[in-house]
């Protein structure tokens, strides 16, 4: 029944078979906050039943690290659910695929391809800077009016990942881009959030609004992926590797020429499509979400914004654009990014893990097949580890002199850890640094007088997104007729 007989079992919620599905009914709280509150009654490690599945909820960093790092391989599984199976053709991607040799092969390959863009021929810094520049041009046009920055931020981030995956980009108002925005939001709203169908798969036979939306959105996404795939096949060459899709096509071809490895890893067309879909989806939704949270917090904390601008003025000035090589010289901006990732983690419950064999966590026995939810929210808001956890204070990541970074607590894992650690960490950090430094070098973000500040609660889903808000981006003194923005 989930835990090894004879071993000590963790405290368990009363075994209501429907507790999982009732989470949203018994409380107004989103699950990460509800799970955090349950600690008061059950301690920081406890279990509950979701339908027929035993789920272990982990709320402290010692247990989290034991699971993700020390016993990473044992807990490297992923549950199969109705919604993620629909999104990924039964787990033929990376993020929602169970542990297997195919998964290992895919992950390694994509990791290699992403590394290549770092130093390789396709310079990621150039791509990001191009998008940052065009975004700044846009902001200059709309300055002094109240605007929702989300569409432009999303387009900039999408174009970076588009360049990586497909060697293409979108212009403003592009119909395909607008369609992408819509289907992707539909997927974020409906996939992998332990909705009723994921807990009771038999509910699929009844009409279900969310499931219908998910199916429609996935079908639109699949058509787009298929189109990109067909286009690539036409002008593919073994000698040039333009992007991630080329790298996947090459791996597929070479595995087809080698029967043993095809048999071992089974790299099918579906795998290629789903893997590129993963990177594209993760690449867009995560970074955009962090940029939106950053802007919301900067508008709430003008003193933080001023400090970043002072740092930018001192270290970079007005005569050149920020570059990746400035990262080490801008500790306050870096600390701000870290603080945003702490206070509003993109994936507050990570992606669920599954025990692949009988094991233990702390003093408790855990049985094979148990689902494990790491509550990153609890780790990042643990009062034993963080002073005033709900306070937005980038200073907590700075050393005493205030001129270097520090890690004030081990209870901090915004990208997860271990063998399922985020594949896009390096890319995301480059983007966050460059986009934010470009924007804040030129603009001050603010709220029109009388308007309420952005909501900071967020909307729980597969990523924790802020609600829509509008701001004013004002050109800073000395940038009004900047030659820099016009030339890039
Ligand atoms: C997985 C965070 C950006 C690709 C994850 C996980 C987290 C995470 C918490 C789950 C780890 C686990 O289940 O233990 C973030 C954050 C980002 C970000 C905070 C931005 C600031 C990206 C980007 C990409 C990406 C830009 C793609 C280029 C992935 C993939 C996985 C993953 C493929 C699944 C890994 C696996 O299951 O093996 N990310 N991510 N992420 N991320 Fe990210
Ligand atoms: C976002 C919507 C896309 O249309 C599909 C997609 C693919 C990969 C998912 C991503 C979505 C959300 C964020 C996820 C990512 C894989 C890893 C990442 C879950 C659903 C995180 C933060 O764990």
C-alpha cells in the first residue's frame, strides 16, 4: 500500500480516497500553499492518497536533497498521467518521460546540442542580444503609455528558442506566433495539475471541459511541430547543423543506420517531435514567466530597481550594451534574479518524481511506485532558513560587503537537482541576465498613479504565472536620443 511493511511509515492524511481531487474543493489555496500548511499538522514529510496512488509530500531541503541527489537514480521515475500522455504521445519527450534508456539517450543528446550553442557556431549571446535590442526599440515606441509587456517579452523569448530549435523567428503580429501564444496558454492551464482526470483516469469517458481544451491545443501544437519537421527534412544535410531539430534528425538517422542502437533507444519521429516540443515549450513558458515576475517585483520595489540601475550605470555606462561577460560585475542584478526565482519559483512542486524501487527517505520506508512531490515552495519559504521569507530582498544573496554573491541557505533549488535537473538552466540564466540588463539600462518601469500594483499571488498551473498587469516603461534620462538603440 505504498510503504514497505515493517519500515516506519510517514504520517499520513486520513485515507479519504478522493482527497487529491478534493484539494481544490476543501481549500481556496493553491496546492503548494496547502501542502505547506499541512506541515503544521503532519510534519514536513507526510503522505496522502490521490485516487489509488500513494503520494509523498516533501517540505524540507534535507529530504529533498536525499531524494534528488543522493538517491537520484532511485527517484528518477515520472508518473504517467492522462494529460501528460496526451501532450507527449505517452511520454516520448524528456520532461514527462519515465526513466528508461531512451530517455537517458535523449536527455544526453539534447544536453549536448544545447551546450554546442554556448560556444559553437550559433552564438546564443548574439541571438539574445538581437531580441533584446528589438524589444527595447518596441518599448521606446510605446513609452509613456500603459502597456502589458507580456506579448513583447514572450515574442523575444520565443524567438531565442525558435532560433535554437528551428533556426527561425517571428515578426510582430505573425499569425503563427499568435496561434502559438494561444495554444501554449491552453496547455499550461490544463496539463499536469493533478486535475480530476489525472487522479481518476476513468473520468475520461465523461465530457470534460479542460480535457477538450487540452486536446485541441495539443493538436494545434502538433501541426506546427510537424510543419517545422517537414520543412527541415527537405533541406537537411549531414554536414551542417543549423539547430536542435537538425541535431535530432542526425541522431535519428545515425541510429537508423545502426540496428542495435535503434533497438535500444527507439528514436522515432514521435520522439523527435515531442522532444523538440518540450524544449520549445519549456524554453518559452519558463523564462517568460520569470521575466514577468521580475517586472512585477521591480514595480513593487522601486528602490531595488534604482540600485540595479546604479550598478548598470557604474559598470557599463551608456556607451555600450550589456554583455554576458558583465555578469560577474553586476552582483546586485544577479542577486535580484536569484531572489525572484526563490520567492516565486517557476515550478513550485517541480515535476512529480516516482520511486523506481523500494527505498527510504530519512527514517521512513518508501515503496516502489510511490509518487514524490517536492514542495519547492516550502523549501523557499522555510522560516528556519530564510528571514522573513515573504519579503522581497535581493540583499539576502549578497555578501557582507555587498559586492559579491552568496548562498545564504541550502534550502534553494529553483532548477531542481540531480539527474532530472533542469536542462535549460544555463540558457535561462543567460536570457534573464541579458533581457533584464538591457531593459533596465534604458528604461524605468513604473505604475501610472492611482493604478493598483501587480498582484503577487500568481496562478497555479504547471508553471506558477503572475496574473496580467500593465506598466509604463519610461526612457531614462540621457537615453532619449540614444544612438545605441537605433543602430542595433
Ligand atoms: C525541468 C526549472 C527553464 C528545460 C525543470 C524542473 C524545474 C525547472 C524545477 C524540474 C526538475 C525536477 O523535476 O526535478 C526551470 C526554471 C527555468 C527553466 C526555473 C527558468 C528560469 C528551462 C528552459 C528549458 C528547460 C529555458 C529549455 C531549454 C527543461 C527540461 C526539463 C526541465 C527539458 C525536464 C528534465 C527532465 O525531466 O529530465 N526545469 N526551468 N527549462 N527543464 Fe527547466
Ligand atoms: C508549456 C506549454 C507548452 O505548450 C508545452 C510544454 C512543454 C514542456 C513543459 C512546459 C509546457 C511547462 C514547463 C515545464 C516544461 C518541461 C519542464 C518545465 C513543465 C507544458 C518545468 C518548469 O518543469
